[in-house]
């Protein structure tokens, strides 16, 4: 059973919060007086999310000290402080917007120094921003992690936050700290404290074993949810993040199932002999839209999350599939070959006002609406398979990748990064998870124990 964490953000901003943090942090020193910005430096430290890729911001993230090393179920607090700094470093580096200074070249930070940085030293180390923090074991068995962000040139504290976590969730405090830094310096929403479900694959191409798997967005805390005795495809989180909808060939019958993460139990969603596949849960969590093949025709249907009689949404010749809700739940993007080739369509959630929006060369598949509502990601098939984006009206098409077979995009919680899977050439059938941001520049492989496909990136965790 997956432990549902109790992550309590203390939400300690500079205004009106010093006393609260002083109860769980090193003694708070008087805030340094704002200094004049260094020549050529802006008054406020900001990362350009477009231009930052070519000139990532130098940032220092030293090891987080502890008041006294204590053994905990997660490890000694001094070792956890080192690993927390590593998690924050990796998150910010992987975004492509930051250039962390190598940790082995940084000075050690004393516990009392967390709230009184040595700005002269960090400026000399070429750091524009500084992340300092601490970790402390509490008497009730929990851990407190404090996180502070400083502008080195103006000698200002920009933001602080504290987190109380059970030992099993200490990594989440690192992701939350990285999210705080990312959001403050970019103005974008956070996304590091999130999870991914995907299909773990192994075996020869003609006989792949496909298991439902879950992990943190950085590949940590990996866990197999199914044993591989039946093939699973297209898993996606429900908004509550406690259930997953997916297609499975359980008992050699392709159908849609709902998996409860807490209990490990699964149930059949639609009790119908017809082939059902490609499920997606509505933003309010009340319904699931999916494809069902009846009498040689495949259309989109909607059913209550609890099950029941499906409601038909489309009625066109051919195959309608791969539905995706808009963030407000009012519209659905989907893929259809009714025009003779795979294209992207948009309709109202009740099936009315169906309109084609893709008109470029080649075919378009697997549309996914951005959580911000401003874009739709897709797979472009024109010789090779590429990941692309366009507006919900079909304009501004942009291709982000250019490999042999990239497909199945899924959005990060903040709508700035896409995860997808890349199929290798040849008969081995190897597939890996990758991510790319909206610039198309910051592309990287996401680590998994085995091959991976069909990623579904979940919302930000509470």
C-alpha cells in the first residue's frame, strides 16, 4: 500500500512569518538591508523562461546542515542534508533554466549561517542565486526541512518555506524546495513534486511484458503496480491521484479498468463485450471519456467514474479515439480518421460542435490539452514521429522533437514540459521515456529501471 504523505507546508513568507520559522529553524538573524544591485544586474532576480535556456542562471545549493546528526528511519540527518541538496540541484538543472555550481567546490554551511549567508563568498563563486536550508529531526518522528532563497547581488532573502514530513517522504521536501525556487525566479507554476505513471516494458518486440508502474517525476521511488501477466496500455491519473484508469488485456479481453493506488485493487469500468480503450478522466473526476468499438465503428463515449451505461458522444464513420479534456472540462480534443487520415478534432464535452483543427501535411495523433489550456500537444506522423504543439484553434503549430519515433506526449503540471516515449529502431522494441520543454531545446531522457512507454504525468501533489 502506498503511503499517502502528510506534507504540511508551513508557508513561511518573509512578511509576518519570521516568528513561525524561528520555532523550527536556526535563530533568525536580522534581515540584511537591501543593497544596490551590482552593475548590469536587474533590481529583481528573474529567470527568462525563453532565453534562460541559452544562458542558465548560476545558482549555488550547498549541503543542508543539521543542528545535530540524528539517526532516522530515512537515514542520518547529516546525510539527508547532503541528499536534499542533490535533489534540488538535479531538479533545477533538469529544467534547463539553471546552472548549479558543482557541490564539491562549495563551502560547508554552518547551521547558524543558514539565515545569515556569506554573500561575498557566494558572489565570488559566480552564484547569482543561493539556496540554503536545514534539516532537523523532531521528537514526534517527523522531519523539518527549511528552505531559503537569496539574491546574492542584492543581498536579499527572496522567499522561505518550511516543510514537516514523515521520514518516508523526505524526498518530497527537496522537490517542494526546488518548486519554491523555480516558481519564484521564473514566475511559472511548480512541477517537481509530481508523479508519473507509465508502462514498464521488457522482453522481445513480439512478446513484450507490459506492467503498470509509478514513480516520482525524476525517476525515484519507482514501483510496479501490476505483475505483467496481462498487458496494460495508456494509464492516466484521476484528478484525486488515488486512482488510475487504463486499458488492460486482463483475461484476454481488452477493456478499461480503474486501479486504486491505496488498496492495489482494480475494477472493470464498463461491463460491455465491445472493445473499450483510451480512457481519460474529466477534470472534476466524475466521468471518464473513452473509445468503444461497436459493429465495426469506433466512437467516443462517456461514463460515470463509478460505472454505468455509457453515453455516446460521436457518430462518424471510422475511428474516433485518444480523447483529452480541456482543463475546464468544457471541451474535448480527440483523434479521428473520418477525413481519410488521422487528424485532430475539438468538440464540446457533450459531443456537439465537432471541428477539425489540424491541417498540416502528414497525420496527427494523441492530442493532449495543456493544463494551462493554451496549447494542445500531439504526435506528428510524417515520415518519422515527432512531438508538437498547437493552439486549441489549430494555429501556431510547432514541432519540438525530431527523432525516429517519438509519441504519446503528456504535460507537466505547469504546462511547460512534455514527457513522451521514444521507440528505438530495429527489432528489439526498446522504448524510453523522454522529456522536452516548450522551447524544444531542453530534451533529456527520464531514467526508468526497464524500458518505458505511455507516460501519464500527474498533477502537482498536495
